[in-house]
């Protein structure tokens, strides 16, 4: 029998803890849209399309819950005259597990309140030109944002602050790696990320987390430390050779 092929390990890019902290800080000083997108992707591990696909009805500020129920994506479509156009489409979450609820607290809550406040100002300024929509992330005229345009803005933000040139998915990777380094179990990360299989989480991210094995051994060793001498063992202090 042929030996089983080892599962392919995907190469993942992520930011260090210091770089992530810097990005959150500079995003907060930037415009509300970038602040909220970074807070969601870096702070909650959302996919870019999940963040930009959020509706206001998906945000429960009273109970501090974000309901992930859809995503948006761009698709190139061929028109009748033979030209390609890029359209924005709404789709269900990537997998069944991707339909999940996340906490709406801290930096994320602050960022989302800020972007909604900015949207109100934009709606007032646009007047009758405003495009009615329930989307959280919109243009100055109320239309949903294209993911590719948001990515360009994020890349500029990274470059201006001398941070690594990574894509938006690296923010999701960063959340995963830093969470597991901080002690989050792989099973917990799987639920938060919305992966259908725990093997996906392991194959993509677990190998990137330094110190997982060391922490496992340290935890075991700690559990084996004898706090008190077990009863029934000979007291070697009084056991003289004869």
C-alpha cells in the first residue's frame, strides 16, 4: 500500500502582536470605515467579505452580539456586448459553520458605533442622492463597498505606517495565531473562525503558532508536580543503608 500523503499545509501570513497593536491604533486615527474593518478582521477574525456584508440588523448592541449571516463578493460577468463588468453579489456564509455569533464588545463595539455615526452624517450630506441600504459599510452615497477598494485603502494604511504589505486575510490569520499563542484552544478558534472542520484550523494555522508544543509539555509537567509527598512511600531521609 502506498503511504498516505501528508495534509498540505497552507502558507499563512500574519502580523506580530506589536504590529497588530500598531495597526489597530493607526486605524482608529484613520477614517471610521478602515477602523471598523480592521477591528472586525483583526479583532474578531472575520473574513473580509463577512465584515463588508454586515447589515445593521445583524448588530445587537443591547446583547452585544454580532450575527454573521451573509457575505459579499465581487464577480466578473460577461455582458452581451462582450465586455466584462464587476458586480457586487450577496452570498450565504462560506460554510454552514460560518453562520456564527460573535461578541460585540470593546474596540469592535466602539468602531462599529463610529462607522454608523459617520454613515448618518453621509446620509444627511447626500440628501436625495442617498441609496437606501441596511449595510453597515457604505460609500458616501450609501452603496455597499467593494472589497477590492477597501483592500487598496488598507494597503495604503499599512504602507504609510511601515507595516508589512499583507492582504486583509492576514488580519484573520493574525487573530488566530495570537489567540492560540495566548492560550485559546484549537477547538475554540475553529468555532470563532467558522471553519467546517477542525482539521482546516489545524492545517492552516496551528503550525504557525510558536510554543504550542512547549506549552503542552509545560502544562503536563506542572500537573505532575507533587505538592505533598504521597502517603505510603518510604521516607528516604530515615532509610539508611545496611
